[in-house]
């Protein structure tokens, strides 16, 4: 696991100052404290920060191919590199190291851009071909590893694993993209379709980019997609056996490391499943860690302890106070862009705990998106049945009118939030799902914006991109389209961004076995009844894991990392909330209606409404603007 950066001149191959790329890499020293390197040639420079995981001494980067024709910088892990090494050696490739980096170079020289389809793993890498004078950039299938891009005024393209690498370049403009503000307020993160800064983009997951000197920059090429269009047939027992095989393969392939390895263990279905399969494979006790809270309603450590005892893991737990808001500034520094998922705080704490004893930790991320594990998937499945019974001409006006007058109850569990359900049913399947995963609904955003910001935003609405994504998905049903949107939009934008930044901030490599692309493709082909049944998501996965895990773990209500932000904004963060409305960086932009925002803040502090998610979202936006130097 590492950080990469580089500069490539698209027009004439001008010299590149190596110190400039070194500064970009130094901005990400947390991603690679074990080594660094910069390489330059006419019109190009590549930089690397290394966190040593495999072949600790033998794979320094930037890495040349044995014939000197190609140069690589690489962030990630290739889990099938040993199999690829054997195949490539049989075709004449020579290897000088025992790591996976050199395998990527050999795969590029053998298959060219098609090499990415042969790689199983998480990665973002750049290869410069000295003879062809091309730069090839690629990102893994699901977007586990990030890659930011920015065309600069001198005709070059800068790239880096984090936005802070690009911010170290003096030619990067720091103009905020107002459409990114609309996106952020809608979703709680800036999706991969854009960046907080104008002109900065992200290479989309499952895409690559081939650049040539003297040629214009082409659009990224998609090299992988997941399809929900086919339905796998077979007996339940056979599907269960296939799923277990894929899960075992995914876990065992991610246990290869030359450094201490462990796992996050929350006591939920996904992390418990990973630990169970690790324990089956390992000859030593698996190192596990979990974070608990000193408030019983938020604490899951009892379940984690139960699993640790069952599988005799080397378990470490730490209790933290829910009043952990002191890390807010630290979070803003990690993410660069505004990021409103409050579970980033406990995620950071569990990464810090893991790093005390291991350098690699396996997580359970990805199963909910793949197997329909979120409650919103169950609701979507049920709401689509209602939609199939009533035509849009009836649903729209009837449910829309009822939803408009029904009292708001954001504090209530989703089944009791009748207003949200009514408004969801008023639209089609994609519109309903966009509302269910949204952070701040469109009517609330519109009420907060100033007249000047509405002009900047124009006709753009954040939901449009998600609706287009869902309606164009290779899928059969509303549930298919919802999961496709999760895998393409929510997963890289929220979940994987959160885990990447918090783990890399403490120089910890997090691996997600349940995001193995073969497992994702299998899950996407399952009939809906194998995903959602009897009001339960992840039906086949839970059935498969019953041989390992007790029903108490498999079928208990889902609970993620929770932070008591509602109480914070009525207590220690009340003044910070008031400053958002008057005096902070966000207030000075003029984007929001100050009087309306002041009313929202005071309503929350007085306990007349719960606006905690919105206030947290605005606080993190303000922190991000401050770090970016935007007043």
C-alpha cells in the first residue's frame, strides 16, 4: 500500500522538476513511510511513497521493467500475482523481485492496456512506456484505491493518490465547483463524477486512461462493469457451496503478507464471516480488534468478544467516549474534500488500534452492497411491489400530496417515517431510491441556498446523475438498480473513501475480501429471493455462514458505527453550529441563506427538531473550505 503522484506533459515533452513531484509525494508521507522515490524523463515524472507489505526490501519504486522500456508507480495489492508470475515466466518474462509490482510491468508488456483484466486486487497505478512515450493510468474495478487527476495551465496533467498531493503543486487552482457543493449536500460526499475543485477529477473505478504526447487527453475507458442482467439458476445448496468457495478464496488470497496481519471485528455478520474464514485458514490465532463505546446503546463489543472467543482470536478491544469530537480537524485533514459520514470517527479509532499490532487488516466492507444487506434494500424491494400494483398516474399525485402534509419524523426508524415512504412511493423506483440514500433532500437544499448560489448551480441537480446511472444499469429490477447504484456511486464515494483515508492516515493497509470481483459478479447474478427474503437482506450469505456463526450474530438487527452528533450540537458543538451560520468560512461564501440557516441551528439546539446530520455536514464543509484556503 502506497501513495503515487506524477506529472505528464500532454503537448511537448517539457522537463519536469523532480522536486515538484517529491513535494507532491511528501504531502502523502502517511501513505508510505517506508520509502520514497522520484523518476523523471522528458515530459514525465513519477513519484512514490512506500508502505512495505510484500517483498519488503526487493521492490522499490518507481520500478523499471527489466529491459528498461517501462516505468511503474503502483498503489495497492495484486492478490493473484503468483499465478500471473508463473504464466508470464512461461512466456519468457524475467523477474528480479518477489513482489507484485514487477508482475504488473510484465503483464503490461505482454498484454498492453488489457493487462488490467488479468489483475485481481485493489490498485491505482501509472506506467510510462519510454519507447511509445505513453502514460497508462488504471484504477481497480470497485474503486478501492483512489486516483485524482488535474490538467494544469502549463499543458501538463498532474495525478496523485489524494487531493493533497495535487494541492502541493503551485499551478493547481483552488476554485470551488458549485456543482460539487450541490452533490455534497445531497449525498454527504463528493462522488467520483467530480471533485470539490474545478478542473480536478477522479479516474472512475474500473476505468483506465492512455495518454500520448502531442495528442489531446481522451476520456477514460471503462474496462470493467458489473451486470445484474442475468439470473443464475441452480439449487440453493449448490449456490451456497459456490458462495462459500468464493468467500474462502477471497479471504485466503488477502492473507498473503510479509508483515503482521489481522482483522477488524465489530461482531456483525460481515466482519464475523471474514474472521471465521481467516481462522479456518490460519495456523496461528487471528489478530482481531474492535472499538466499543461507554454508552450501552452504542456498544457492540459483547458480540465481538463472543466471536473472538468462538474462534480463539488474539483479540484487543478499546473503549472510547462518544464525545470524541476532538478529532474533527484531524478528519478534515485526512479527507481534503468535505466528507460527512460521521462513522469516520470510530473508523479512525479502530484503525489506530489495529496499527498498534498489525500493518494489514481485513475488513467486512462490501457485503451489504453486493448481497442487499442494507435495510434500504429491503424497503426498496417492498416499495417496488407497491409501485407494480399502482400506476404512476395514481401514485404521483396521491402519495406526493400525502407526503407533503405528513409530519416529518427524521428521528424515527425508517418503517415509521411515513413521510419519507410516501414521498418515495410518489416517484418511480430510481427516484425513490435516490431519496432514500440522500443526505439532505432537494426541498431542504433549495430552502437553504441563497439566490446567488442558485444561479451558480443553474439547472443541475445532484439526483440527476444517480437517476441516469440507475435507469441505464444492466439490470432487471428496482433492487438490481439500487445495488448497481450502491456499487458505482455510494461504495467508492463513501465507504471506500472512508476506509482508505482513515487507514492510510495511520499507515495501515485495509483489505476488503468481500469486494473480490468474482464474489461481486456472483452476487449480482443471484435471483432476488436469494438476496432478500422474509424481510431480511443477505439471505444466501447468512444461510451459508450458519455453519460458522450463531443465529444471534447472523440475524440480530444491523448496527453500524454510531456517533451521538445530535447531542454534540446541543452541547459542546453548539457554538460551532452557530458559527456555521455567521462568521465561519462557509458563512462568508454567501452560498447559504443566513437567516434560514440560523433558524435551523437554533431549532436543533432548542430541541424542537433534529438537524444533526445537516449540521454535521455543514461543519465538515466549513472545515474543508478552511483547509483549502477558501474564505
